[in-house]
């Protein structure tokens, strides 16, 4: 009887600990992309009135329900996503706990915790990184290095501590397998990005009437931005490698104090090329202080996916091994295709296009943790039978 009570409490604790971590992940998801410290201020605050929420109004899951999704101070709406992140994290923590710990209800659980406890803790950290990265990517189309690169470092250390994460039995083999898997994740998806860049690496804008095109640098401590028509791009979103270029068909072009007529301007990461017929003139960007034009067509470089996705898969490989890397790429691609078809059929194609690839990678990784090895075993058995 005593063990059954302890067992029940342990199940409740696993879920509600996840919900509590989910509350912290909400802080990470909101603050990290904005450059706000996750530790200062220490307490959560209302996004509307900045009221610091006291502890008794910040109970995971319950507070949102009791306050009906509103701030107790100003009555401002608190998004249901805060509740959903807490619930999702709680569910993921509980499912990890069930999968790793197995059925021990008839025995004393505490000696067994020493066997599966470290693996549960490592997978809890992994799930937290996946959830944080997913919602940050959805909101801001970025995957912060603190999650991807920092997560990869944690993944390597976790695989050394718990070699079973990457299918190994010794600490040394766990470390080596994790490093190799991280390298496979980095290199494999990087290759996909590069091939995608070659196949789909440009996006053309054609305007019915002349639009202004300009490169400005509002803050001298920040990279330049490119503005044309209703579009605005940060420099890093356009130029990730030396071979990236923007091509602008100019009816008028001004470079510093010089003016050109009908020319083609090619903007590269470190230079500007101006083509007028057979003539070509090149300007180093360091010496360009004014760059504007009138245009009817702009072609920009475009990524098949962001480099943050590459680093995200590196982190996934560090935690879960090389087979997981291959499975995650395949699963993410299938999931992305399925969701795209659903959105198109339901008339939500534009909304579906706004979902970046990072969440699909996260879903693929979650599928691997719970079903991946069984799927591989089933697939191999079917293939060998044929």
C-alpha cells in the first residue's frame, strides 16, 4: 500500500514538475529573442502592464484557469499559449517518465530510480530545448545559439553521462557517438540547405510600377537593412555566404554622389557591382554611404531553410544518436509535406507557409524518442523479409 501511494505521487510529480518547467519555458520563449535576461527580473510579469506576478498567482496551469486568462492587475489578456506550453511540457515530461521507468508499481521504486533517473533527467532537458526552440522559431523565425549550440554541448555531456541515449554502453562510446551524431546532423542538413539553395535559392519580386529600393543603416552598431516597396530585410537574412547576391533592375541608381541611369545592380555581402551594357563597375561596400534606386524588379537570395535549423539538428543528434538524425530529417520532411497539403486543402496555405522548419524537426525528434527505434526495427524486419 505504501509503495502504491509513493508510485501515485511519483506519477503526479513527474507531470506537475513538467508543468512547472513549462512555466519557466514561457519566460525563455518570451524573453530570449528580445534580449531580456531570463533571471532579471526574477519574477514573471504581465506583457501588457509589466506587473510582477506574485508566486500565488503564478501556479502552473491553475493560475491561468482561475484568472480566466487575464492579468489580475490590469485585466489584460494572457494568451492561452502560456497555458498550452505548461500543459505540453507536463505531458512530455510524464510520457518520458512512463517510457523510461516502465512498470514498477508492485515494487519499491526508489532503488530503480538510480537506474533510470539520469536518463529521465536528460530527456527532460532535451524536451525543454525542443519546446523552447519550437515556439521561438514560430514567433521570430530564429533558433537562438543558446538553445542550438548550447543544447548540443549539453547533449554531448548527457550522452557521456547516460550512454544509452545514443545506444551505447560505456561513457567513452557515448561521448564519441554523440559527437559523431552531432557532426552528422550538422553536415547532413547543411548539405540539404546548400542543395536547396542551388535549386530554390532565389525569389523574384516584380512591381507594376516603380518602387524605391534602398540600403540603410539606422544604427551604426547594427548591420544594414534593405528596404524596397513594402519589404524590409535584415542584412543577415539576405547574405549568409559570400556567394549570395541581390539583383536589382534599376531605372535610376545613386551610389554616394554618383548617379546612373538604366543599370543592373548586384549587391553582394561585401561589394556592389553595377552593370551598364557591357560595362561593369565595382564598389567596395565599406566606402558606400548612400545607396538607393528606383526599380521594377528585385531578385533576392533565399534559403531552403535557415542555418539555425542545421544547428538544431546538430543538437538533436548530440542527444539521441545518428539514427535519430536520419529519422528526424525524414519525419520532419513528411510532416511538413502533410501539413502543407492540409493547409492548402483547407484554404490556409498562406498560414501554413509561415511555419518554419524547426517545429517539424522537433516533432520528428519527439517521434524518435517514443517510437523511432521500434519503427526502425519494424522497417528492417520487413525489408529483410523481402
